[in-house]
């Protein structure tokens, strides 16, 4: 696989094509990044509206029928938060032409369909989104947002982030608020569609055996007709915590969830040090980490306890599912392990294990290039997994302790379980 | 004698090797050109449904619920370095899983494949259990069990299974209960190990960059000889009627969840692959994304995108499941049942059949991108007595008559269970 090139086809619109014939599929993913502000809910519902139908295949059934005809091509819409950017996207995956039973080209039809979804929505006679469709998608978005809270681990992590970053844009839900979604109108979604096409930073990543020109031409023809005034998303970084915030909530659950939120000393997205990733990994990454080997294995306090570093915001979160009564014990155990990191109480073996694991993760990213390159939408240049790897190879053992010392505890969130004791049945 | 055969699917452009190793183990290797990593699974046909051991006197003796899963956790340990510590030295990602009908130990890596395979084959063949380590694990697994008890999806499914099956052990939780695992002893684990971890009862599946030669070089060196003993499963036919047709529970969630199950009646404990593929096509026609049913349920606000279906089957159990979030589970369930009755009355049309067949075929082709899913398929297909290309071949050759005949056998409206998890009052 050669190094893919980033080709600009319009102002802040670029195509990254990975040419390879080792997959059975042809994938195209279009990601669109905007600052996490304005009418967040209207922008959030947009990809789902575009995923329903298009002018050529109006109605949800016809659109899905078309996907089935294309050998079960999968179209997905997504909304994610990356730092303080709202990233919207559409992905189409189809089988590669070599496997079609009737010998027809599936991949160019699939690419065409993705273009139609984005540029030729299924508008009503007033030239805007259909009100009925929007009502359905509003309900689906609301239910999606609400049911995310039913996953108690995800809910606890989200709450910790909200409390920790309450005065930062980062605390906003990527879907907006319930009332913002409820009040959505076709006109607001139409305005969001125009805003996204005109001002989002856009990256199209395709992975197929086809040529780069095919994809670039298809999309550049469509973008020619659009006036572009791109807006970059920037993220606010708070390098260290002032005082520790503590919030406890109760639910009738059998297990409690403890989440600790930390600041990592970063002041800008470009000053990220790969040594910080290694530190977080030794602390709470793999099975060799402090949290797994001590808090879970030695102390038997929990089934899961791990740390996740969010480099796009400069924060780290530790989550653990525990017996509610063990809150203090678990919190102290986690903080003790962090102190060990700060004091340099870890071995060269731990360090080597972590570097190997990071390397492993990077190399396996080569087997799903569309994810790897789409995630780099906020960077002007792309890096291959090998290039990222060489940055990690220059991390030194001595750097780790220094990284750990930058970590400060900002927020403790406890979701306490008040469900009655189970008798085992 | 080592028997060796190559199985090829020219349409898919893939082939793999099946080796009956002299040790008694079945080894399967699918080498993928151009892939960076390799995924290996060493699995035994021993899962949560195996709650009894066939003794020499011909009788079955019961073992505690959750023993297979408990053994999986404990096998990672040894007298000196545990398996996780050994994998940390190579950088591989290692894990294990227990399902209803198998236990698997796996790693994925891009480097040091032979060394990793050596560790995998070694630790799975070297049980080391003591009363002390068994006791320590009860705390960790206790938290794992509680985590699932708080998960509404999990509860909805197991409540359905408990209500559908009166005796079959598919009704019990994979990890057992806090009570049942408290009876587990080191001696018991050795006994189960001896019965279920005979190499004749196991499979090694490898997919990705590694070659057959690399696999065999390590296997020849590391595999011990087996006693040639395949574990026997007990089949007690039970009534086609579920215990009851409705079950509900309340949990602290916001959106209700339902699972509607249709119990299948049969004489033979195992399903043929043709029955499986036909059933999946029927599910797709009835409840797939382009089906009138799904669209109607969406329009009437009875389901959201979480609506899904599954053909759930294994030794001695088989049922069709339709599940999702719904603000009115009883009404959604009634609509699904009504649709199925009408489909059974009118039969499936050629057009619907073609569309669903194409989609399923395309999804099968896409599955061959993913080395992890290929390795899983190899294990499962060997345990079930098929090859991994057989399903796509059946999908290509099925006829409409096959589908309509199968439709007559399944989805009986007299054998349904509706399981609902509601928000707390």
C-alpha cells in the first residue's frame, strides 16, 4: 500500500484515496468538521436526514431497496465530537466489482449514491426537507441520545466530562439538547445543510481498487457549484486542574461506576507528546498496566478499570465498575497507582510492553485505513501509521515520569448503585 | 498421520487449509495476502450450555453454572508468569471469551507471530489452579455478573431465554450467578479441563498474514498428544411451547427494550446450514431495513434504529429474535406477529427473495475483509461440521421454494415469548 496523497478539490475539501485490491470492499467515508457551536441539533440531525433517501430514490424504502440491490451496500451516518469540533459524516461500503454476481460495477454506483445523498436530498415542493421525515428523524435522534444514557459506563464517563468541562464548549452534547432537537424545523435543517456544505472542513477518504481520479472528479464537479467559506474548529485546552470537583448520583443499580477526570498539561492541540500516550497506557491501558494488574488482579476490586487519553482535548478519564461501598478504596487505589507513575515506580519492562502494544495498534490500523485517515480530519496533513510509529519510537523511558507529573485530578464522578443485594438468583 | 486439505472459493478469491494434526487437533489457516496482522483463536467446544459431564458409567453429572467462563478466566494463570505477562513481552493483543457453546483464547499481532502462537498453545495446554487463585477470581467475576445485571439489553435477552426454555441450559447466564460460582473449586476446574480441553475437542484457527508453515512449525513442537476424547453433549428434547408468553423487569433506564422470540420445534438438536441461511433470508425479508414492516413500525413510532433481528441457534435450541427499543413494546410485538402471519399465509415473492439474497450474499463477501471474523467463522464452522465458504455457496444456490418451505417450519405464532425491560416507575 503506497502512501496516500491528500488532494485538494475545493477550499478545505480534500480527497484521500487509498488504492489497494486486498479488500473485498470499496469504502468511501466523507467527514465534515465544524466548530461545536451554533445550531448543533440541526447539524446533528442532518446526516441522518441525508441517510434516509435522496431525490433519485425518494422514500426510505426505495433508498434502502437500492442499497440491497447493490449487494447489501451499507450506508451509515455518524455524528461525533472530536475536541471541540462536531464531525458529521456519511459512509458507504459496497462489495468490490470483482465479486458482483452479474459482472456490473457496484462501486461507482455506490459512490454516485453517496454524492446524491449529500448534494441532492429528497426535498418537498417548497425546496426544503420533508416535515414528516424530519419528525421521524427527530424522534430517532432523541431516542438515540436518551438511550445512550442507559449504558451506565458511557453515561458516567459523559457526566464526568460534562462536570469537568462545564464552562467549555466540550461539555455540549454532540446532538445538542433535547429541547433543541424537539424544536427543529425543516428550515433550520436546510440552513444547516447549507452551512455544512459551505463552511465545514471536509475530507473524503476512499479505499478501493479504483483510481483516485474517479473519486476526485465525482466530488469536485459537485463542489464547483458551492461557495465555500470554511471555518476551522479550535479547541480550548486547560493544562491543569484547580480544585477537585466531586459529584455523586444515585440510581437503582447493582454496580457502581466511578470515573476520575484528569487534565494532562496540554495547552494546544499541536503540542501533543506521544510520551503522554505511553504514560496513559502504562497507567491504565493493557493487561500489563497498573490499573489492570493491581486494582483488578491484585485487589479484585473490579472487572474493568482503565484509563483513556483524549488527545484532542488534553484530558484523561479513568472508569471502573465497582461495589458501591468500595468507592473510597477504589479511588485511593487508582490515585496511588498514579502516584507510582509520578514517582517513576514502573519498570523498563512495563515501558517496553507499552511501546510494543502501541506499535501493534498502529500496524493493525493499516487493515482499516478508512478509519485511520478519517480520524485525522482536524489535521492539515495526514500521517501514515508508520510515520506515527516513528514518533513513538523516539519516546524515552525517562520521559514517562515527566508526563505523569503533568497530570492533575479535576473531577470525581460516582454513580452509586442503590439496588438491593442480589441473593445470587 | 497428518491430513491436509486445501479448500478454495474461486468466486471469493480465498482459500484455506484444514489440517487434522497428529495430536488430534484440527488446525485451520487462511493466509491473507497484503495484510499486516494475524488473528489466532484456540477454542474448545465447551460453553455455558455444557452444564454436565458424561462419566464412564454412562451417566451425566451436573457441574455448577458458569464453570466454563470461570475456567476461561483462570486458564490465563500459571505457576510463574501468567499469559498476559507473557503476551506483554511480545506486544500482542490477547483476550478470551466464553459463549453459549464454546470457549476461545485469542491473540492478534503483526509481529512475533510464532512466539505468540507458542504462548497461546502453551498456556491453554497448561492448567494451573489453586484454591487461593480460584477464590480471588470470585470477586472479579462477581463484578462482571453485576455489570450484566445492570445492562438492559442483556437482561431482556436472558429473561426471554429463561421464559422460552424450561430446562435447556441456554437459559442460564454465561457467567453463572454469584451463588453458583461460589461453589467452584480448583479440583472441579481440573476435572472440567480434563473433560473438555482434549485436543480432539478443540480447534486452532489462524487468519491473516501468517502462513501454514509458520503455524505447523510451532504446532508440531508445542502440541501434546490428546486422549482422543470428544466431549458429548446431552440432548433432552423439551416442549415446543415456551414456559410462558410474557416476562418483564424494571431497571433504571429511559427507553423500554423488548425482545420477541419465536421458539423453533425440532427433533434433531442441530440445524443444517441450509436451514440457517434460509432463516436469515426470511428474517431479512420480513424485518430488514427495506421491509414494509420496518418502515411501518418507524412511521408509527413503534421502533427506532436499534430494531434488529437474529437467528439464535445452537445445540438443542433455536429461535428467531426481533428486538429493539420501543415506547410501546406490546404494540410493536403485535405488529410483528401480524406481519409474520400474513407472510406465512401469502408466501414470499421472487422479488423480495432476490433482494434479500443479494444483500445477504454481499454481506458475506464483505465479512471476508475481517481476519477476526474469518477466524471466528472457521472455529464455528468446524464445530458445526461445515466449511467457511459453504454459507455463501448455499446463498447463491437457494431457490424460492426452499425459502417458502422453510417459512412453513419456523416463526410459529403459538410459540412466542415477549420480554420487556421497562423504566422504573
